[in-house]
């Protein structure tokens, strides 16, 4: 955690990945992030994977360092409280992240009536508010039909909810950009972020739609080969599978040198009248001639000898390893200083991820656990909304709000 | 495009996807984003896919609406200019996005000597500066070994550079967060964003590492089935493949009603003593009994009758379609108002993506093309660095800088 956004108060009324990730990033930069949930938990409160005691490891991972308010959102009085939290007063509050429907009780119009300069970032499935999640949008934009090995025609879904994660970071960017604008102009606004538009624009930004419109046709599935460049998985003599990518001239020449395939590659260049060193696209276009040379080069080499040489010469490679194996990888998890072992709200103790960026001029503070559901109900109602003790007790007794452990 | 960040001047010295995406988002919100490249183009200038005329559709997609300065970065005088651009003066300048090495001529120390409050967002491969790209990091964190069908043990790389895209949005968030802090404190800072830490923390935030550490073991590959919830691909009687996800009670009951499998599902609930309506995890845990019921339900149904009913009842589904087919989908591309047809710098004319978010209170401006390489060299040196005409002419004649078309 860092203090860049200390002083901000953000309210999160969201579930699943995108909205909670947005709130997590803000909390990790020091904002006070208050999440409200239905009493008993929202739709993501019991999402798998689960801790041995039954609590959600997913929920506690995405809600680290936030405050929790529990409200009965089915009742008018609870909905009124949620609206007032979203539109909370203060110069660096009135910042709301949600995936609630655009037309419901958390509509921008309803909230703006309470605070004119409210900033509301709303994550959506489809832009027209039709139901959509990462996996149904992903199949619609064509990615599973491009993924996988060419000898198997079945579509392959991604297991990483890439559109959700991207949307979460993009939402955090939009919220802070809107705050910069509000500081200047005094104006708030709603920002709607549909997964469908995030996905469609990302593919277009990388030239993939223009490629088809330019007549190149559908991009074929090609296993683990990187499109348009030199990159693929290879097997060493001792059976290690490595992902190897050569983009820069240094990576390319280093790879050739370590594998000892310089003469064979030069023969292809000479026969075909090309210079692979200067143009990664040519390495892709002439893969039919190049790949067998590299396959043979890897098949002759033992990884124990190969990998130190790769590192010495700046070759870009990665192992194929399971996540269990990755947990033992010092650079990823085991000795990674962004991780801190702590006891989470589930009661499980394990290394927890801190902020993904590192700020060398600032001190990194360790991550803090997720809250128990409702742990901050009373404190938030008192200091953010200014409710007095009697009013809070009444709401509590009436079952409109709940505290942790009740 | 929108005007939220109008008035900001951001300099981008970066290549590939993450850094340029960060700059693109900033430009789409109205910032002046000045990209410098080596004369003749950086390592991503000719990256596939290519337009019929040979220009990169990838490059022009990621650099829309930016300004371009071309500099010979191999020469000391060129490097000096790049440093001065990165540290450009002005209250809302001194904002630099890069993937250049942390220890090179664009190190934070070198740049801070020119501007004490510089904000520098640096995208990296590995946190220790080892070479790494999306695909080599992805294999190292274990995703390809979780991806694909259980009857095929080969790892499956993703075709979507998800870590690059996520890092790009995260970089944009960090830059504006640091600017908010600079407005308050006067302090700048370097922010290092390694793909390796973005990937490791994202998996941890979703509970995937805790799951293993809690003793659940490696998550098995399970084709197109969504982990921990109800989601999978199904085939209808007419051979349409659909991705279907049921998370909320409404999605679940709607799906059951349309398929007419209520009795069969109730029989499983009764036999096993569970209530699927309230707990998506149970739907996953009892997939052995549930999936055959749903498979049979889909196999009895024709998509023409099924899909309107799904939409009526709020069932969450997506088609499997190719990207070519998606281009004809009115909600994704064909009639999507975020796209505008324009002639890009390659000379190709096609629908180009605008900003992925929609701000209902603001007017959306159409996207603008990518610049020709060096199109703004003279203007930027004059108005950002204050060089006079004679000095610019001298740099030009000496080959330190170049303009478009030279």
C-alpha cells in the first residue's frame, strides 16, 4: 500500500471482479474505500475458491483493506442509506463505483439529486444493459475460436477473466481522471464501462478488426505460436517446455548464438533473400523454414546448460509451470517483496499480494486483511453520514443495517 | 474522445502494448500525448497485422490521436532531447510513460535532474528487469497449464495479451493518481509496473494462490467450464454453440424455465439435499448430476426459439462466433456508436474504436488517426521545449531529428 490517494473516500457497491478490483486499487493507494453489501453478503460473498472454514478466498482477496457496511437493500430505508453513502459529502468523497443497474435506485439521476457533482463509475455487461459476463462477452468477440491447437477445432475459453481485470483497472483510471476534472471544473459525471465495449475496442486497438476488414481473413488458431513475430513453446532434450519470444535484435541474435543455429538460419536468409534480424514479421512469415531449425536446436540442448546462457545474453523466455510450481518461484511469489503473510478474515494465514506497482521513492506498507461483513457499519454511518447513536441503534434494531458478527 | 484530461501533456517513450495503451487512454480523454520514436520507427513500428500498403495496423491502432516526434536515440544529442521531452516543463506536464530500461539514459535519476517533480510510469517485464513479455510471464504463472480441454494435456497459450492490456490500463491509473498527489504535495515519483507483479498479484487477488496454499491442490483444466459456478458451453439442436452462465437467482431460474428442466433439477436437489438457487458453488460441486440435464435441455431446443426467450427472462449467454462474425454483430461492432469510420495513417479506411467508456453527460468526439512518424517533431520542439527555428533546422540537418516524410 502507498499513500498517493490518501484523503479520498470512495464508496463501492459492486460484486464479482471488475468493480471490486477498481476499489482494491484505490484502497491500495491509500483511499478510504467503503464497500456496502446486502446483510449476509452480496452475490459474490461465497464465491469459490473457499477457505477450509468455508469463507470465500476470492472475496477476501478482492476486498483487502476496505471498510464494510451491511445494509438490507431490499427495503426502502436501506436503499436510501445506500444512496446517501454513494453521494457522501466531502471534497474528496462523492466517488462511487458500482455494477448496479443504470436505471435502478442507484441510477445517476437518483444520486445526482443528492450530490450534484457526484462521480459514478458504472461497470456493465453489455452497453445496452443486457446481461453479460466476461465469458459470454469473450465468446462473442471470437477469442475462444482463435485459441488452442490447430488440430483440435473446439473453442477454448480463457480461464483468466481478462476482460473483468482490464475493466477493473480501466474503471480506476476513469474514476481518478474524473476527479482531476472535478477539481478543475466542479463537475461530476457518470462513466459507463461495458465489458462489451472494453473487449471490442481492445481487439480493434491492436489492429485485429482492421486486419479482417483489410481482407486478411480470419486469423487461424495456431497453438502456442505468437502471431506476427517469433514466439513459441519449445521442448529441450531433458523435456522442459519453454516459452521463447525473440522481438528485439538482441533477443534474436542471443537465441541463435546459444542454440548454435546461426549457419542454418543464415542459409534460410540467403535462400529466401530476407534479413530476419531487422524484421520480426519475416520471422513469422518464414516460420515453415525457421521453426524446424529451432526445434532441433532445443532438442539438442539441456535446460540446465541452456537457461543460464539465455539469461546471460538477454534471451526472453519463460518456463511452463503450474501455479503450485510458480508459488516456489522466488521472482513470482516465494521471495517477492510485494507479498506479505498475514491472517485474512477467513482465519486462513497465507502470503497476500500488495500493490502490483513499486514506487522506489515511497515506503511500501504491507497489505491489510479484508473486513468482516458489516465491520464498519456503525463507524461509517456516524462519521460519513453524521447519524447519531440513537438513529444508528434504531436502524440496527429494525434490521435495516447489520454489524459484523450479528 | 472526451475532455476530462484536457490540458495535460504526457510524453510517451514506449513500444508494444502496455505503454502505448496507457498513452492511448490518456489521449482519448483529451490529454496531449507526445510519443517519441527512433527515426524510422521503434521496435513496434512494423508489427503485424499490416495494412495492404505495408503499414502496421497494430501501431496505428494503439497510437491514435497522439503526436509523433522522431529522434535518433543512438546519439547523445538525441538522447538529451528525449530526456528534455520526458521532463517537459509546465504544471500539467512532466508526465512520462515508458518501457525503457530503469537504469539507462531515461532512468528516473537522470530525468529528475531535469525536473524535480517528474512523474514517470515505467512498464517492465520482470521486476528485476529481466526480459519478459506477456507470453513468457503467462507461462510462468501457470495459466496455459490450466487452459484447454481435459482430454488434451498440452498447455494452451492465450491469444489475447491480457497482462499487457491490464498493465496498460493500470499504468494509466497510476499516472493520474500520481498527478493528483503531485497537485497536493508538489512531489513527483517513479512508478514501476512489472508484468510479473501484475500477473502474480491478479491471480492472488482472485484467491487462486490461497486456494493452493489451503490444500485444494492444482486447479484442473476443465475445458470451457467456469470454475466454482454454473457456466459452460452448450450445443443446441441446430448446432449453435452458446456460452451460458447462471450466477444470479434470476439467471438460474430463467435458464431452467426456458429449457424446461425444472423437475429434473428439483429431483437432484431433493436427492442430494441441496438448494441450487441460493448457492452457485453448489451448482459447480454437483455438476456431475446437473450438466447432463442441461446438455439434454439444449439438445432439444432450437436457437431461434431459445434465444429470444433467454433475453426475455434475463438469461446470461453469448454466442460463439468468429471475429469476422462479430464484426457483423450490431452490439459489438456493426452499429456500435463507439466506432467511427475514418482513414487511418496507413491509408486504409475502416471503423476505428473510440473510447471504451461512455459518459452520458458529455459529448463523445470521434477518434482521430495515428500520426505519421515525426509529424509533430518541429511543433513539439518549438512549443514544448522552446527551441527556435534555427536550432530545429540544425538538429534536422544533423539528422538528430526527422519530420514526417523525410
